C-alpha cells in the first residue's frame, strides 16, 4: 500500500515516521511545504499521481486561542481541507484516517466518560471547525476512520509537557487549573494505534469514529505536578534542576485566567470501542509520561 501522512512534522506525524521504518508498505510524509491540503487540485494530483491507498491526516489548525480571531483560517484547514482529502479518497477508493478532538464535545456538561455516540456540542471556533471536518467526511461518504483524542503531548513540538518544563525553571510559583479534567495522551501511544490500524488486515472493514486517549483521569494541575515529579533527575543542568525544585505549583480555577475560549471542563473519553475493536491495551498516562521524560532526556543528552 501507499500511505500518505499529512502534517508529518507535528507531534503525531513525527512518531508515525519513526514507526514506518519497519513497515512493508510505502509511506509518503508531507507537510504544508510539500503538499498544501487546502488546495483541492494539489490534493487530487498528489493522491492520484502517487496511487495513495490510505491518507493519515495529522494536519490541523490547533491554536485554540488564535482560532477565535481567525475562524476562517481554522475552517480552511480543519474542515475544507478535510473535505478535499475525503473527496479524493472517495474517487480513489482508498481510506481516510482523520485525527479529531475532544473539543467537539466542548459544552456537553458530561460527568462520566464520553462515548462516540454522545451528541457533539462545540463551544469555540476550534471545536466547531473540527466538528465540521468530521461532518464533511460523513457527507462525502468515503471509507474513513475518525479518531478523537485529547491532551496530546510529546517530547517534540509545542505542548503542555514542554511548556511546564520551561516554566518550572523560570518561575518560583506556577498556577495551574484544577477544574478542567481529562486524560493526557502521549503522541507515541496514539501513533502506535494509527499504525496498527493501517497495517492491520481488516482496515477496509473497520470504519467509523473511535475515541483514544491514555488511561486514567487527572486535572491540568495533577498533570503539571506529575511532570515536575518525573523531571527530578532528568534536568541536565544542576542549576536548572535546583530552579525546577524551587518552583511551587498551585491549583487555581479556570475563571482566574480570563479567556475568549470556553474549554471543556470534562474531557474523559470512553475507550471501550477502540479497545474492543482493535484488541489493544492502553497504558496509564503516568506510565507514558515517564517514557516521554526518558526520551526527552535522550534528546537533550
């Protein structure tokens, strides 16, 4: 098979690239410089010329704050471009694997794990545009697998994990919200699921929407606290290590950080379907965080 990975320079795409080395299939890795998926003609030309059988769409407009002021730009990447990919795969008879988000449930008011069948109710531009992307796939009717994930982090790119490590060494105290609850998801774990799906023999029989995060539940405050705990002994500079230890993390309410974005207060996803369908065991988020910290240390050394 010929497999196209869009947005390949991001966290997820970077991990898929490392896993593809052992594949018998041929992977094509592109980012906006190689393929602008917002251009319909470019999408069709690339997919049909290269005989692409599967598209893994990791590309997205993910800046939640900026999306509020630039919704048209977010819509172009998160919805219009997704429709281009879906249309092309409909014509080619291939499969689209699309990464979506818990933000489509933004205003659901849930207090138990959210299933794939629950009604979506996005409250901001980012969530709306991602929901429009999902709707575009359904309207086109190509063979597709949509994976909704949340709180993605890794040792690559910009994310909460790396931001916290930087702030620990810059601040004496750090306020982190404790009234938003979800599950941190290591990009490496999501990448392994995506590759397992692509490499599996039953790819064409397994369409639909699936939830995937790591196991467990925590607040952003809990996540930050665990990052700090795991960082002990992993900071290369002894002076920076002392600064990290000195930083005190304090819980606070999200209302203390005025924002134009209404973020989901509860984003715990029910993963029963993905575990049952693909026969996977998902690690607890604290286990994966330790692996991420180890890998980050390897990069720094």
